[in-house]
C-alpha cells in the first residue's frame, strides 16, 4: 500500500500539479474521457511515476464514489486535485452548473470523508469567479453550506440563463465551498484550498488565441499588468507550495493567479469588460 494522489481532469494544469506532488505515490488519474487519462498516464509513467486510470464524470455522485473507492484500494489518500470543468463556450447552463458547481461540491464532500491525516487538496477554480459582483451574506452562506443535493435548487441558481453567469457563479461557489469544507477537512488533519487561474496557455487556450475570439483574448492579456498569459507550471508551483509542509497553515483560502487581470478588470485598463460581463 502506498500514499495516493488523485487528479481529476488530466489536462495541462492538472499534469503540472501532479508531477510536483506525485513522486513516490500511486497516482490515480480520473477524466471524463478515459483516452485522455490513459494518454496522461503514458506521459507520467515514461517519467517514472506509478499510475492507474479511471473514467470519472464529476456531475455524478455515483461516479465520484467509484473514484473514491478506486483510490482507497491503493492506500491512504494524501492529495486530491480537481482540475476538471467545462467553460462557458463549451457547454449549456445546465451542464456548467452540474459539473463546475455541483460536481466540485460533491467531490469536496466525498473526499473530505476519506482524506488522510496530513493530506491536502487543491481545487482549480477561475478568475471568472472574481468578476461576479458581491453577493448577499445569505447567498454566500447558501452556496457555502447548503447540502450538495440542494445547491442546484437555490432560487438564484435556478434563475441563471447565461452561460458566463453560470460559470461565474460556479467558480464563486467553488471558493466558498472550499472555505466551508476546510472546517471539515481540518478535523481529519488535512488542508484544502482553491486556485483561480487567469489565462493559462493550454491547448484549449491556444485554440482560443488562434480562433474567432482571439482579439478579445489578446486585448485582455495586453491590458493586464503582466502583459502575458500564464503557464501551467506557474499554477503547478503555487499548488505544490500549498500542498507541501510549507503550506500547512493555509486552508480554506483562494489564490488568484492571473497576472493582475482581475485587478485591471475592476480598476485598470480592462474596466471596459464590465460592460460586457
């Protein structure tokens, strides 16, 4: 039996994180597309990591429970990384809410029941959650603490008709849910945090930067203080710190890593975007 590190969503960001925390552990790679998980496994095994793969649909509690049982069969679950999700341009409102909002909440809940003492987790959220205006105290409390099966029944969630709003609310919920779950993970001696990346160069982002909406992306990058996009490795470095012994005093927090894009959105050259969002 070995310590186990679980990665859900095997794209560039997830792989960058797991390479930093998975050495000497059994790595479980979960993805909606098993071919994607197997491709990631091949890359990691060629680099000396031990892996297994499983198909996971995080919009399904049954699928998440199957992932939990698979992970437990190899040893103590020490790390959990969720980098799975769908974007506003990829899916309808219902799918975004079911995957990004509900699915992440269920994943946090179920792994919070088995995470090992000294364990840690990271949820990949998004800068989009920071572009949503302030919610009421009651709405914040409901998103943070409502039973997972009641989340999609909240009146202000049921009324969402725009895919971008669905994504923004989902990512805000991720951050609030992490804060709530940190109080429960802490009782097991574990930490959980979220990371909210901005534009990070992945195959999907590269497609966008060369597609019909490239001008908007390039203007956003140019209007940020960093004046460039980020890399998966930079997100990986942050996640590694949070999940290491150096990050043990950090739990229930969200870390915005976007080159200052959100700062510019609210107060700088990108304020024009508020009119379109």
